[in-house]
C-alpha cells in the first residue's frame, strides 16, 4: 500500500466516517459532498465538458480529447447511497475515464431519495439508456457504490430486452439491499468510510417499504440472460466486499464473463482519488484496458493482471 493510501485511510477513519455517522440532515450531506468534490481529480484539459438535457434530466457530457474516436458511450451512474452525489461530485472520475479510454461519458443527475424514493433512480436509468440507444453508438454502463448497484440493476433489465449493452464496469457496488453480506459484520473494523450503523436507515430512505429482493433494488436477485462482459473492482477490507464478490459469482453462474479485481486494504470507491492516489490510477487504467477490450473481439474481457489486483473471489 502506498503512503498516500495509508494517509487517506487514516483521514477517512478518524474524520470522515465519524462525521457521516452523526449527520442527520440530507441537504447538508449533499452540500458537504459537493464541497469535498474539490479534493477529487480535476477535469483534464484534454477533454471537453458540457451540460445537456436527456430524458428530462440534466447530465454532464464529457467528450474525449480532440482526435480520439469514440467507439461507445459510457453511461456512468454516480454513487452516494441514493441520497447524495451528482454529476459535479463525479466529474473528475468521469473525465479520467473519458481521457484514458477515448470515449464519451454521460453522468446524469438522477433523482435522489428521500424526496424521490425507489423506483425513481431506476426509472431514470432506464429512460436514459433508451434515449442513448437511439443514437446508434454502442452503450456501456458504469457506476460506483449505489450507482454501481443501479448500473447492474439496469444491466439486468437491458439484458432482458432487444439491445443489451456492450458491457459494464462497477466500482464497489451496493448490490444487496437485504444486507445479508457477511462483510458488513466481518469488515466492521476495517471499513474506513461507510458508517455501517447508518446503513439500514439510509437503505430505508430509498427503498421506502418496497420488497428488498426486487431486482431493480438489489441486482444480486436479478436474472441476466446472456450478460455481456462485466468488470467489478472492490477492496477486500470494505463493508460491501461481499456485495461485489457475490455479484461476480451470480453473473458467472448466468454464463457471463466477469473480470473480478480485488484490491487489498483500500477505502470504498478509492477510484475517486485518481490523480493523488497511485492505487486509484492503477484501478482506472485497468478499467480503461477492460473498456477498450470490449471492442477488440471476444477476448476483450480477459484483461491482463496488474500488480495490485487479484482475479479471485475470496
């Protein structure tokens, strides 16, 4: 682990997680996340960004550097426990992917709970995917944390239709809102960001009494007929580790090709810190290699191992 990762882990454990554990105002949480986004990677000069309207939603559209030929569009769904986060908080991460891959990235401001509980976010994802597929360019899905779960729920929905995506990437996805993953307890001492004691409360703000096994809420219970290649990255020390690991097993059981990358000892969605955290840059380069492989033939998902990831399920 790099010295930057050790420092980040210490800061998150001592300062960030305690604050998240005691905050009660959702509006304040949202404003605080927006302010903290200044610490995340900045928009790269080589890419261009604009705000567009699609399917009735405001979206950040990031175009690749001049001269790059975009072979697909990446619909990236931001994390934030379904209650916070925005295109602005994930602008830097999306820009890193657009630059590394040379693709167009769209980050929507989908509706958030508790004002807009389930199935609002899922319906927004479906509307966006349908609108993007009308343009003819192949679609790839992506997301982190709650957005990673939303991405995989949307993947299951689209796999049951006529135009499945080309593939998907998910960083530390939240896939099981029944909260049965053992890592919620096993990793209670090593989780440095998520306040596990608040997860039921936040889950209920979004689910609003719905069946927690609904595949639109918990993609771990979805069916995936003929799924495309998927990359899932997570840390072995985070509370949602089993959400990711079981999702890999579920997709493989459905016949999918899944690239599973388990990083040791890193925080939840450490990819947000690319530009200052070496492990974040390594993870995004691996994600870029996977995405570029999607258009290079059937071997596209077989991305080569790199030093900090293991293609194993623990």
